[in-house]
């Protein structure tokens, strides 16, 4: 086979591997196909999504009751006895509400631990219909359990269905179940279905207080056809503060579990665009492809002992299910890699196919491409933020045209790599340019072994790269196609991260994508370097970069398909006797501009917390309207603890409200604090002395989400003689319904800004404990 034909075949293999790394990870779906009753049907599941996500159904809304009743009705249609669990809970962050969980139980033949299937049925406040988050999870379980029951199988283990409430507020429903429901002690394994976007791969992340070995073995033995997961994400996930229902079960109930969530189209997360039409059907099918094999397997095998002290490394290869091996292999594989690389280098030096000087020079293009691509990736996004100031209004940090930017940075990085490597290219020196990246990857493997063991499987591309180097040094026939096949593990392991990091963490991570492209390119250079005019690839990559950037530019505006998030809040300060309009926007639009003709910079005063720490940017005078103030009663108790003053406080809303927030100077630590007879737990049990009430780190000490105008009752004890001032914010999401304010609805090209207090009427007042 001629060299040119070999090079072309090798390039086709590489490009096919890149395409397969994205297309081969989820099941295909045909909504028109007739699915037997005993199998999971994506079309049937989607009917549940459409029913649940007709409108926002957050806690306290009218649609919330509809969603609850719908789930109950569907469970009863399956012949299940439904149980409701209701009660006040206060989480460790000081969030108080009264969730209503929905439960059902299928009795098994045995008496071992039960399998728990879980998702939440409430949507995010204040404007999200919640099609993906998490009507998709509820629908997956409803359809999956229907198919299981239709099969006529009788489980060995009990199967508990739990649809939690108030997940979006503070995981309160999961806490209510874990702390107060007797079934919680029966659970051996929990499967939780979630989302942070509206499409893409559903990713598996596990939760355990120990090692992951038995859970991963259980997952692998279930035979999931399209697993998408890896131990790097698992290790990072364990290091971060987690906020899923499954986290509560693990921390407070020592329950092992698996999370299944998708993040693509992150701009839909918690917004008015999280509607059924935007949910990817392949993603919903992917959720079902996880549930069914795990449901059937977990219902039939013992779940009593899934805890383990040992950890394993694991990752998926598209089409090959799960690859796993123990942590004990990390150091041996690292040593073997070093020995093999040294052996091949010595072999190459001995037959004069490798030269020390040329290998040393190989570090120059490697480091230059890494640095320059990283810098361009960073400044590219900084330029985009400057040139398109409207991007700052996207709380997610991921814009509607974000995928075009990811593609642009990938090809910009490729053009940099092609240009730099071509400058250092000499006839037949591809093998010598291969040594430097292998050395760097071994260093990365060593750092992972020391500091982030879950990433130590990145030694796998090194092993295949060493084989590539040996082939290049040995110079056999058909070398390029073989080298290209050996590139596939690197492609399969790295390509998902190149795209997923900016999606999950925001486009500020484009710098990381650029660096990963450079690292991957260095392992693919033996294929690209086989082309004599490979600088043309660099030119082509740059042209593609320009084209993608132009497309992104024409998709940078806001319209009905890409609605602009904006915000407007009416605030009455009863203490000062003033009313103001407030917004988070830096750049006003036609919806907000009429209210801020005399705007000033907003003071950063006590305000409702937000996911991204957003504060008001502008405030302006507003007309005063008639609003009933909350009733506040403060009574000092007759019987006082030694050295303390005890107060009973009652706060009753006199209008339909959704939320209250209470503040006091963070230096004031309460000796004891109860809200509706509930106390907050430790922030991080066993790890931190911080406590939201007793050892405080912030001014806010209580977020209360009211249901049916419930009265808030507080029992507060403070140091004797101390009279702290407490600030109360009382909010209702009815700005557009108030006839006195007459705020017009948004146009179809706008949506409420997510993650912040928005479309609200807020009353601010204060009182003292005295």
C-alpha cells in the first residue's frame, strides 16, 4: 500500500473515531416504532413529560398540586398503593419548607435490602416548566416500572418508588424521607434520575461513603448497554459540595446510590425554555437504557452489602461498555509505562531511528502549542464577553451559541498545533516528536497517582502511544493504519472532556478545552505528520475556525429561539418608607429600560442568595402601592436558660407569598434556634465546626418557602442582654399579576432570568429581639 493511501486511511480512522466518540454513546430512538408493553418506550415516557411540564410547578404553586396529583394517579393506575409523606424540614443551610413526598412500594419475595428509584417532581423557582429537570426523571421511573410490572416478574427485593418534593429548594424532601420515614432504613441501593440541561449523554455518577468497587461491579454486571461515566468525574465530584437528593441519602442515611444526569444544552437549565419540545429524545431513551437493566438486575440480586473500602478506576469506551481495574494497578502501570518507554527509546537509539537531540527538541512544539492554544482559548472568550455584552446576562455561563464557540476554539487550537508542529517537522522525525508528549503524559499520570487517583487511567493512552512509537521505530509495513487505530483510546478518553468542560462549567473553560486539544493533538501527530503538506491542515483548521466564529456571530443575538434573560423586582423598604425598581442587568433592554431612567448603582445590601452570587446592578424610584405588611410578634420567654435570653417569634404573612429570608449580623451566634420546631444540622458533619445558626459564616440565617401561607414560628436564644436586629424579606412571585403596578408581560424574545429572585414583589422590614 502506498504511503499516500496509508496516510489517507489513517486520517479516515482518526476522523471516524472522533465522530464515534460522540455518536456511539446513546441509544437510537424511533418514536413511531411500536414497543411491546414489557419494554421501555421513550414515546410513552415522553407523554408523562408533556403532562408534568405544562407550566412551572414549584413548591407552593397551583401547578405543583397538579403535578403531585398526576404522579399519584399514574401510580394508582399501575395498581400500586400510594403513600404521602408531609412535614416541615430544615436543611443544614437553613432552608425551611414543608415538602410532600410521594411513595409506593412493590413487595419482593425475599427479605433483603430494597431498591429505591428516585426523582423529584417539583420544578425550579420561579419560571421553569421543568421538562428535563426533573419531569424526565419522573417519566423514566413511571414508564420503567410500568414495563417491569407488565413483564410479570416478581422481584426478590422490595422496590420503593420515591418522588421527592422541594429538591430545588434545598433537598428537603430527600431529608424528610431519610430522617423520618421508616422505609429509609430498608434501602440498599438508590437510583436517582436528574438533569442540568436538556440533552446529550446521561452521565452516571455514584454516591458512597466508602470505596466504589462494589457499586461499579454491580453497575457493570447489570449490563447497561450505553454507559457514560469515568472515575475522574467521580473523584472530582467527591471533592466538590454536592447537591442532589442522593447526596442527602448518602450523608444522612449511609445509602449507596447511582445518579444519572445529563448536562448538554445547559442554557435550558432552570429556565422558561426547559419545555418538553427542547428535551432530546435520545437523552430520554438513554435514561431508560440505564433504568431497565439496573432495575431488573437490582431487583433480583442481594443489595445488603454494596459498601466497600476499595476503589477502582473506570471509564467507558463507546460500544464496549465499561472498563475497570483496581487502584492497586496505578503504580505498576505507571512503572511499566516508564520502563517500556525507556526500552523503546534505547531500541530506537541503538538502531539510529531516534536521536537524543531531536527528541529533546520535541518538547519545544509540545510546550509552545500548549501555551499558545491555552492563551488563545482564554482571550478568545474574554474578547467574546467584551464584544457581546449581552452574554453577561446568561447566568449559566453557557450561551445559546456556545457549541459553535467550542467548535471554533477546537479548530483554532488545531490550527496553532499544525502551524507549530509543521515548523519543527523534518523528514521522518514524527517518531522523535512523539517522545515528548509520552514523557509529559507519564508525568500527568504520576501527578494523578499522587493527587487525583481517579484520573490515573490516562496512563492507558500512554501505553498505546508507546506501542505507536515502537511501530514507528521498527518501521513495519502498514504502519500508519496501525498507528491510527492505536490513537483511538486517546480520542475516546479525551474528546468528551474537550466538549463537556465548557458546557458543565461555563465557556470560561474554553482555555481548558484548548489545552486538551493540544494534548490530544500531540498523540495524533504521527498520523497528521505523515502528510507532506500538513500545514494545509492548519490553514483549513483556521478557515473552519473563522467560519464557526461567523456562524456564532449570527447566532449571538436574542430572539424567540434564543430568548434573552432579564429581571425586574419591586422592593418596598418599610423601614425607610421607599419603593424601588431593581434589576440584575448590566445592559438594559426594552423590557427593563423604562423603569430605570433615573437609575443609580444598587447598594449591595441584604438580599436573597443566588447560585452565582448575583446582585442587583441598578435601582430606581418606584411608585408606592398598598401592600399588607407581615404580622410580627416577639415575646420574651418567662423561663430563661442560664446566661441566655429566649424569644418566641411569630411571623404571619398577610398576603400570598412564596419565600421569606431572615438576616442578622453574622457575628451574632444563636445559642439555640428552632423554626417550626425544626433545627438545622451541621454544615459538614465531622469535617467542619460551621453551623448556620450556632457558628455562622453569613448574615442570612433562614430561608423559608411558605406553603398555603403557613405561619413561621421561631424559638431563638441568644446571649443574655444581646438584642440583635433581624431583617425580614418577604417575597411573592406575582409582579405581573399585581394590578397596581401594571407591569406588562415580556415579549416572546425574553424569559425571566434564572437562579435569582425575579418577577417578584418584596417587602423589607426589620425588628429587634427585645
